[in-house]
């Protein structure tokens, strides 16, 4: 993909500039994004200036070491989360993805309002329903001896859970997925803007419906929510719902696809988890380290230095969990997947912006793996299939799995 050349700011040393940074939103690859592309980035400086790392093909600083990502995650004085995604600006909006893009002091009260809906106890109450959905999807293809894992399970299963939580109609799944793909995997800004407007119009109508007809769902929770005793503004409500839409429809699907890609290619790890299902939660942590998928962004708001590199106001910073999880300074033999490693990863973020839906995501990933392994015999990636992955948000485009059905 070709992007127009951009001037390099005066404060950026030429030796840190990289025009070949591989993780560009809207692109795909058949190369291995992890063992190959990620580890090549780790051969370079601790922090690079990648000319096309920000959505739309513009520049961003890219710290590759876990320690520096954690430092920036925690430094809310110099690095802002506001506007880390392009969606609101693309359509001339005044909303932001809340609470993900809120800085202190506004972040604390908003997060306090949101947290009760996503506590471990609240998510545990969904255990039976989530398991029922997983079983239904797996049983639908078990006897066939094959499935296209992404479209038949990784997308459909978590979306069904999310849509029930939001009180949204299941007959809109295909439409929602099209919007989501354009939001997160398209480099065409006009397509991103079109999808953003579609989502906003839909969520806006659902918000108005809940004001008139409250239900037991997350949209009603937002409509009835209070921050310091006041109701959320229209922009705050839209930003909160948009944030849930982004997180609920893609992040779990992405991680699930990468985890099953690994298991489809590693029969020993697959056999170990079949024999030791109680180890699945720990295995998921290691798989999230080894196959970090998400990049979020920060904007420098005051001049500062990290690892001797000068950041100036307005500079974008790409916070890549992909690079952090493969940091050789943080993890011994980072390319090796060791299901007993028990790593401290940043797959759900770090600091005040740790993912609010983390407990739900963990539960979905665990139940999906438990039920798939319990109901499907030893499986593998279909012979001859070369896995292609989206970059930016790293996700298999398709993942055909095959097995010999149980008699």
C-alpha cells in the first residue's frame, strides 16, 4: 500500500524513522505477524518513528518494550487517551469513546459509573447463557468435520453474547459485522466514516427507544446512569455505546481466532488442554501474550522524554500489545508458547484504562475453548490453507479447521 510522503518533524532523529513498519491498519499479510514481523521490529531501537502506523497512514511513535508501554500507560500527565481513535473526528463529532478515551479527572467518575455493569459477579451470572450459546454453535458443525472458524464461531458466538447484553436484535448480525470490518480493518477513511455514521445513527435510535421503553440491558444502563448525580449527556451516551460496540464485536473474536490458529497448528498444546481443562485460563493468558492483537494510541500533550527519545505535543504513540508481548527484555524465549508461563501481559491494557469488559472477555474465551475442545476431536488447519491476517488489529481473515467426526 502506498501512502503520501510526510515531512518528518525536526525533533525526530533520522535514525529512528521507519518507513517499513509492517503493522498498518487496512492491510493484510500471509507472513507470520508474530514470529516473523514482530521479532524483526524487536531487532531495532527501543522506540521508532513509524511513518504510517496511525490509522489513515500517518505517523506515530512506536515503543516496542513492555517497560516503556507501561510507563506511557501510567503517565496521564504527558500522554492523553483522548482522540486515540479517529472515528469522531472523521464525522465531525464532539463525542469520544468513553471511558476509554477519557483522561483524569473526568475518567474516574465515568469509570465508577460503568464498573458495576462489568464486575466479575455480574459476568458470572452470564456463565450458563454464554455456555449455552457456545454449545449451540459448536454442535451445529461438529458432525461435518470442518468449519470456517472465524465466520462460523469466532464472530458469531461473542456477538450473540454482546447483542444480548446490549438488547440488540440478532437479525442485524451481518450488518453489524460489515460496519465493524470497515471501522477496524479498512484503510479507506471514507469507508470508516460511512460505517461510523451508520453505527451512530443506529445507536442513537436505540438510545431514544430505551428512554421511552427501558429494559434490562446495557443501553438502558447507560441511559439511566449518573455521574456525580447527573445524567450522561447525549455525546457521553453515544461515546459510551460506541466504545461498547467496538469492544464487544471484535476484540474477543480476534483473540479467539489467534488462539485457535495456534491450537490448530500445535497438536501437543491442544492435547495438553484436552487432558487438563483446568489449565485453560492460564493458557489463555499465555496465548494473549504470544499473540497480542490490539494497538491503541496516545497523544503527547506536554513535551517529555521516554528512554531518551523526545516526544512533543501532538505526537501520536502506537501502543502495540503485539510488540509488548514479544519483548525479549521482558520474556524469556518470547517466540515460544509455554502454556505454564503465567505471564503478566497487557492484552487488556494497563493502568486506569484496563479494559472494562475484561471479565466478560475472559469468560467468553475460556468457555469457547472448553466447549470446542470437549465437543470436537483433534483438529488442524485445513491442509494447504495459508492463513492471511489483517494487520493493525491482527486477526485471521479466515481459519478453516478440519477434524474426523466422532462416530
